[in-house]
């Protein structure tokens, strides 16, 4: 089990930030903005999934998960709140969040689906966020630009890595099997990547950067270069399809190190 604590980040997100806040790079900014646009809806779904999955457990199993579920919910709720503030600035910059309403419509289709499947979907998404988090913590220079926002993304990354096993373990405790676990990962992969591409392109179009050579030169290097996001996360993503896979098999040392070295950037809630 993972001992999860809730942290209040000590940054001011009321102050506006530059349009190309990510080191002046249009593509990186558009991509991270797209991801942020998905977080409030997505993380509320993760909270609901884990809460309802926990309540679906037999009473004798609930105590094992009680504190971890509380910590998971607290962390995700804090992420949702800060990214909502961040997204408010994007709206003022003229960007339109098409991802969130599309996701809300899609999630309504799950109303009649048992919570074990909700948790499987959450576990798949949490694997995506965990491998992205680890990549960002290793390549944190891609976030250089506004120090506040770099801190926000790395704090979020550290906590995503920290709680990456919660939904996976809960799914197994609910009797989830391998076949459905990998089925949902295939579906989540298709949906997540499709939505990311669509929202990133929309952001670039509204920003006026879609057809610039510099935008796509940056995209090629960022995704497929020597330290490219796709190149370095494909292997960790694929490991999810092993029958004996568990998220704890993937190292979380960078998360622990960032949280220890940046303790002055946050307060512990309830401490």
C-alpha cells in the first residue's frame, strides 16, 4: 500500500502567464495546454471511480484501502482545482476547450457499467499519466519558461507517479481480470491519443501557429528526437500488457526525489 498525503502547492495562479509560456515554444505549450484541458473532467472521473470502486469492495477489504483512497482523492481534487485555474487563463487567451465536453458525453455512456470497469479505465489512464510524469521529471528542462508553471507540472507529475498503483490495486481487489484490463488500455490509448492530437491542433490553430515550420520542427524533435516523448514512453506503455505487470515495477525514484528536494514549494494539508 502507498502512504499518500495531500499537498497544497505554494504558487500564485491568479497572475496571467504568457501565451507561449513553455519556453516560448508554440507546440510544447499547445500540447501541455491540451492535456490540462482534459484534467478537471478526467480527474473527477478518477475520483468517482476510485470512491465507488472502494465502496463496492467487501467490508473486510475496505480497511486495506481506506487511507490510500482518501489520499488519492485528495491529491486528484487538488490537481483538478489548480488546472481549472490554469484553464481559466487559457480561455481568456482565446483557446476553446473541446476535449472536456466531448469527454463528458463519452463518460455518460458508462452510467450503466459496473464500477469495476470504471476502475479499469482509471487504471489505464493513470498508467498514461505515470509514464508521462516520469518522462517530465527526467526531462524537466522542456518546461523551462514560467517558474510557477514548471513547478505546477512537476508537482503534478510527482504525485501522479506517487499514486500510480492505487486504481490498479483496487481493480485487482474488485476481481478484475487481465483480459478486461488490457482491453480498456487499448481503448483508452486510442481515445486519449486521438483527443490529445485534436485539442493540440485546435490550440495551435487558434494561436495562429498551426502552419508555421517552427511549430512542426519542434513537434518532431519533442516527440521523436533523442529524448522524444514517444520514443521514451513507448516501452513503459507497452509493459502494461504483460500478464505479470504491476505499476510498482516501474521506478518512482524521481518522484520521491522531487518531492523531497522541493518541500518548500508546498504545505501538507492537515499537518
